[in-house]
């Protein structure tokens, strides 16, 4: 048994001083008063958590861990270790690997790859194409987190641009549909408009003009219209514009069949940062104006945006070289997303209770993840101890991503992750990731 004693517990909108008893993989007891003295004597470990925040483990509903086929950038082992160092105890991983996860067999193989090789708990999306509707309909909703639809440019054949196929997916797939929304038609038009002269490169600052706000809005509006028409369960990923906020509603997540996600780069950076950071902050969708960033933050506060995630997508630094057309889009984020959100809470952008709601509780509710995402008796002990008074500077020496860099290098965050528990085991402790890998396959109550 492990006793976490006298922590500042942040859970389900409440903050209180309490202690947790862990037995095996589970939270056995929650104490708001002093635990019995005889219990302390029976525990194999007592952790003094005075002055530390104790929160449920973060559930990141959008990551790219690059395995199989792209493991020079990252893999399940390396990126899950970085995740637990950042307080992320569960992740939902995307299908644009090599081979792509667009068949049930590829999905099964990826699940087998993760078994025994992941420091955090895991589940995988099944990717949609223009011709795999039968596979999508046969997926097991109890073990598959959702169907991913790229309604914008993607790798390989994962761009779903056939109108009839989109209608089929929204009408016939009962599982949650998660979409990447950017209009490929508008992107092509914009790319032609900004085409560089021979021998020249477009500066990074042009990227949000090519992958424009209108391209995002048009595609998101199409997804919402399809979900409304067919009553689909839709989750729109990594929203990036103020205008898109008009497509969604405030209110409790449980009352919605259309939900929204924002990612930490769009909540932290703006187009003013391109001059300083260049391709380090090149994402699809693009980081846009400060007014878009403020609209996203307000939507997070109001409940119009339900979930905050990362879109963790590592590339080697050599792949990030070049301008708006050449540099790869995406970057590594899971090790620092909780610190980013805690820093925004310190600055008054969010409350610490809201950070826990959007990063821990909401993903568990939205995906109906079984017995995770909350500090509750009987639930899995996926937990994080955060020191709010221990500043951390991101440096190449403390980055755990396989790609070896971070868009936050040089940033000093006011808090640090002290310990992370996965399934009742300490997997990250004061800067050290445990050798024992405790991650398990997630299951869903559907």
C-alpha cells in the first residue's frame, strides 16, 4: 500500500487538503481528515505531499507517437516516457503512421506493439479513407477510441474528400468521429496565390495565410453540418480560429453530441511568435492571430471548447528546416502541456480547477474511458503530484523526446511535475522515469 499524505487535491471542481491510499492498481481510500495512525504503519511507502497539488493523470486525446514506420522521429517507448514526465498518464494515438492504421489488422498490430512498451495507458484511432467504410463499422467500440477523419490534407490516402464517403461515415459509423478540419480546396488556392518565385522560399509567417482561418472554418462547418444531419457523435480537433467558435455551444459536455478540442500551441503562441521561433511553431492547423488565441481561451473558460490536448507530433529538427512550404508541420508537446496550462492558470487565464477539468475529467467523460480521469475510490490510480513552487526551465538536457527539441526551449514554467503514478505505480519520480513500464490498454464503456 502507498499513502499520499496531506496533498492539495484538485478534483471535480473542488480543492481540498486530503490523503489517498493506493492498493495495487487502484485508489482505495480518500481521506479528508488525518488517516488512522495504524494505517500509516501498514503502508510500504508514505509520501509527504504537503504543498503539492495532487490531480488525476492527464488524458491526451490527440498524439502522434510515430510507430510504426516513422520511428526515427519518435516511438511508443520514447514518447510515452516523455508523456509521464509531463503528467500525461493516458493517450489516444493517431493513425497516420506507416503503414497507416486504416484496417482492423493494422489496429490490432499497433495495440500489440504498445503492450509492454508504453509507460502510459494507451488506445488508438482507426483512420478513415475514401474506401474503408466496412472496416470502420466493424471496429470494436470497447477497445477503439474513435474514428479519425482527415477533412484536410494528410499523408498517403487518408484525405477523405469524397462527398458520398463523408456522408456514409457520418451516417453509418456509430463510434465517435474525430476530425481534422481544413479545406484542401482553399489551401491549394492560397498556396497558388502565395507561390514563391523560382529559387525563393516563402517565410514561415505566410503559413497561416495559406492554411487560413477561412479554410479552417469552411471545413469545420461542413463537419458540424454533417453531424447535425445524421446525429453523429463528432469531436472536432485542434480548433485554431475565433470564427470557428460560432459553430459550437457552451454547456456541459454530457449534453452535447458535437464537441471541440483546443491544443496547447494555439492557446500559448500567436502569429507574433513566428519571427522569434520560426518553424518551431509550424502546425496544421496553423498558429494564428492573438485575437484567435484569446477567443480560444475564452471558449475554454466558457465550456464551448471541451478538451485541451497537444497534437504531439515530433519531427527531427532537420525536417523542420525551411520556409512555409518546406518545413514539416508539427512538434513535440506531451512533456510540457500540463506545465503550460498551469502557467496560464497562474497568469489568471484559467483556474487550476478548470485545467484539471479540460485535461483530465473531460477526455474521460467524452470518450467514456472506464474508471480513469478522476480521483475516486475504486478508480485506477493514475495521478500526478505537481509542485507549484518549483520553477523549471526547458533545456535540451531535460527534454525526453526522441527528436531532442521542444518549442518551449528556454521557457521557465513556475511549476514542475514531481511524481507521476500509472496504475498505482510510480513511473516518474523527481526527474527519473522508472524502468518498469506500467501502461495498459484503455477500455471504453460503450
